[in-house]
């Protein structure tokens, strides 16, 4: 297993370089030496089965690993059981689409606490994830890994410890550690190596070495407000908001971990993913 890097969806440069058909995505990513891609189904799972199956074949030929972002409107923690049952359906639809294209991971949002306590919301979210995992297993999709994501808004369920709890539902689950989200919901707390190391140590303590070292990740700089948290995604060119990726790349290289980094920069996600990969490889060479 190797550390992988790639964008979430197609960056502005995809069209700027003359690409139109998503089937040329592997060719495009290869030019940036990237080996991962996250297919976006945030607004609903609507895929052309024939096309995404072909995309999966082409990506496999280029050794590009695929993941899929499940719909944003999933709510694991709703007090309305029907909404939670519907969310299980959305997760199942995401896993079906992932299987078609050969994606091995689906990223899932947890929802918010709403008018109940975070503790109560977490209990509901864990139950919903158990339903979802059972649904995947019953349909023969148990090899598609559910990856609960850390969230960027303070009122959303999904701080680091809550995601660790969610991943405790089934040992196959891996966290999606969105470092930009964690930084935004804590108003810029990730300042450098020490804070990144604390996050990685939490993964190690809660998940064990084997699961921790292969975690899924989103990375971008994110503008935030106080007290709300996440406002909008930025690019690596921004100098006001963090976090900076270099200290994390150094830590991953030194630990020998092999996570998958998906860059969610606003329009430059391909170029910024390539910058992360170059940084990581530089630290790897100097290890």
C-alpha cells in the first residue's frame, strides 16, 4: 500500500486543458502524477452505469484509486427515523455506484445535533451507521468502506472524537480526516507539526496501527467564522487561513503511513494535490 494523492472532482484546469469527457480523467491526472480521485455525488447519486464502469477500468489501468463522496444531505443523527432510514438508502446507493466504478471507499457526512444533545445525536448516528453497514453486507457490498467525515461547522456532528466513535461501529470503517474542517471548527487551532501530530496520535490510540495508517483524508485551506466555523474552501495560494500541509506531509513520511489524501481546494484541487504529493515525496527521500 502506498500514500495516494488526488483531487475531489475536476479542477478548473480540466476544461482549460481541453478536456470534456470524464473518460479522459485518467489521462489528465497522469499528467500531474496523481494516483487517486474522488467522484462527487454530493447532490445525489446519479451515474451512467456504463460510463462509470468504463472510467473504473481506465483508472485501474493507470493505478488510480477511486473513492466516492456520498450525498451531502445524509443525516445519520436525525431524530426522524424515516430520515435516517432514507440516509441508509443514500449510503447504499453510493456503495452501488462505487462498486460499478471500482471505488473502494465512500465518504459520509454525519449531520448535526439539532435540538438534541451531541451525546444523543451520536447514539443515533452510530445506530444509523450500523443499519447502513448491515445493508451493505446484505447486498454483497461489504468490501466498500464507509468513511465518516470530520465536519467543519461547529453545530455539525463530526469533531475528531465523534468520528472516532462512529468508526467504532465496525472495524472495517475508516475515518475521513478533513484537516481543513478540523481547523475551521476550532478557529485556526492547527498551526503546525504539534497539532497534526496530536491528531495522528488520536487515530493511532483509537483505531490501532493498521487502521490508522491507511486513513482517508480531505485537505484544503478553509475560511471560517467565529463562532460558526467553516465558511468556504480556498486554495493553497491563500496566506490568511490554514492549515499548511507541509508539516503533515513530513509526519506521514516519517511514520511510514499510507493514507489517501483528496484535495478539496476551490478550483485548483488538482494542482494543490500535486503540490502535496511533491512535498511528501521530498520528505520521503530525506527520511
